[in-house]
C-alpha cells in the first residue's frame, strides 16, 4: 500500500529533525572542551526555523493522508514550540556548563521540540502517540539531568513512573475507541458516534483519554508530579515543561475533543468545568504557603491550566482563539520568570523566595522582568495576561457565570503570592550586593520577554487576529 506524503508541508519538521541529527553527530565527534558552540548552534537553528514559519503559514493540508494534518492551528502551536525551544536553549548554556553533560541537553531539547510539532498535527492515534512519546521520553531524560542531586534523581524517577502510568491510561482509552469504532482517525470517531450513538464503554474511553491529557497539562487531580519535578529538574527544563509541553498538550487536547466529540458535548463539558474549577482552586490555594520559588511557579502553572480549561467551555471558535492567545502570552511571561530564576540559581545556588531579597539592587533588569512576568500571570492590567484572561473569561459568562466568577476570584487570590515575591525583590536588603553578570543571550531573552509582555498588553490585536484566523478551523 502506498502512502501519499506532501513533503512541502513537512518542511519545519524535516528541518528540526535535521538539526537534531546534526547536533547529535557534533556531540559525538567534538571534544568535550570544544562543545560550547553546540548550545548556540541549537538556538540559531531553532530561531532560523521559527523565522520560516510565516512562509509555512501559507501551506496547509493533509501532509500524510488521514494521519497528519497541517493547518493554521497546528502551525500556530508549532511556532510556540519553536519559540519555547529558542528561549530555553538561549538561557541554558551556562547552567548546563555547571551541571556537565553539556551537549546532550541541546540534542534532547531539539528532539523535544520535534515531538511537540508532531503531536500538534496528529489526526490519528498512531501519530498522536508517536509525538506524545517522543516529547515525553525526551522530557524524562531532561528532567533526570541533575543525576548527582537527590531531588534531581527523585524528579526524574517520579516523572518516569507517572508519565508511564498516564501513557498507559491514555493508550487504554485509545484502544477502547479503536475496539468500538474500528478506526484510528480522530475525526472518524465523530462519524461513528453520529451513526451508533454513545455507549457506556465509549464514555469510559473518553474519561480515560481525558485523564491522560489532564496529566500532561497538570490539571487537578492529575497534578501530583508537577511540584516535585519542577523543583528537582534543571531550571531550563522546568521552563520547557511549563511552556512548550503545556502548549503542545493543550493543542492535541483541543483537536481531540473538538473533532472527535462535537456531537456529545453534554457528556464532557460538565466534567471539564469541574476539572477547571478544581485546578484553579487547588493550584492557587496551595501556591500561597510555598517558600521555594520553583514550587510556587509549579502551583501557579497548575492554576494557569485551570484558567485555560475555562476557555474550553465556550465550545466555539472564540474559546479556542482565547486559549491560543493566552497560551502564547503565558509562554512569554513564564520564560521571562524562569530566565530570572535560572540565572539567579546558577550564580548563587539559591531558589527560596526569601533568598531573592534585594534582587532589584543586584540586577535591576532581572527584577523588572520578574515583576512584569508575575504581574502578567496574575492578570494585572495593562499587561498581556490581563488581555488573555479577558479573552478567556468573557465568552463563558453567559452559560458558565459561576465559573467565570470563580476564575476572577482565583486571579485575585494569585495576586497575593505573586506580590509577595515582588516585595522580597524590591523591599528587602540583599546579603550580597555584588551585581549579577548577564550573558548577551540572557540579556536579550529578558528584554524580549518583558517588552513583548508589555506590548501585547497595550496592543493585543495582531496576535489575537492570528489566533482568530487559526481558530476558524473549528467553526461548525
């Protein structure tokens, strides 16, 4: 049987795969003391592919018949995966030099981006699982990178076990669907539902698939892995988990539920509303007593997943547009915050909130970026997070007023623990007043994330229009 493949549509994936193989070969043949260039090459390579995405935006269609679709939604999320990869590889070099095993990090970072790109275009169980496992296995390796550290090893083992369990749950749900519908294609499931209706076994399969995706986005009660893994993993990996992984997982979540279950929304919107409410409440309330900044950001990330799930309940293209817009601005703000934590931890070895005392005196630019990023996550106007939350909450007010109100209350709760960090950074005196040196790549990352967060708050229209154009795919 021959399979038609449109290679033009696969150019971004082919370029990322080629970059990963090139870095892998260079890592093997280059002496350890000459491998510094591999980190910068990975950033430049991913940036070059990201700059190609406006060209790729013009080409859409089925790249591999029935199995792999390139549309504007997938291209939007591929751009986010590449952007996340560019930022993470830009902030990682000095951190990885300190840990050791330098070049391997960048090889796996590039293959992680490739897994995300495959995942967001999957329209078939096989390509879905291939992309998901490529991303997850790469993350397991990256999360275990601090193998000389007890909490690093614990993070790696915990992520390995829980990722394996969630993968098994998801696979069992997909197997049920295949047994019931005799198809591996996500869109064909909707046709089978229309013809045969919904059985208890079908609902069980849907719940298992939902549980598998909920683990990936760290929604409550499938969030247990996130705080320990976020704290124990190298900080650039934590940034990658909180941004690229979450965006790619939401992308396949959206595609699966909107394409496979459009006719049975009454069976899943209530479940998602409960999941969103629990995720927002638990994430925000448990973030309050945290004393470690990475753990606080982990619980904050859980709460943010709850906000994004709220957009799901609009069940139309306005909700999809809102989720896409918010994931983009959240990615930028989160990278800004984690860049500060990465540099500070690398220089001082400290990551407790109280240990960031007087950061404003040691590095005004780092303090400014941390404040802008945290306030954006809290949804304070006029930053990008405010526009994102407005897009998320507004479409659901009519049908889910209580959930919109809860989301607003939880956003106000989050202001407390974000401002607690700001007070420590600006109010308290540092133990050591030595200025913190910044490399050029770190400096540019800080400036870009801060400026983008501010500009998208004042002028969100261009990004909102791109998200809206992509979301039209889901207009029925």
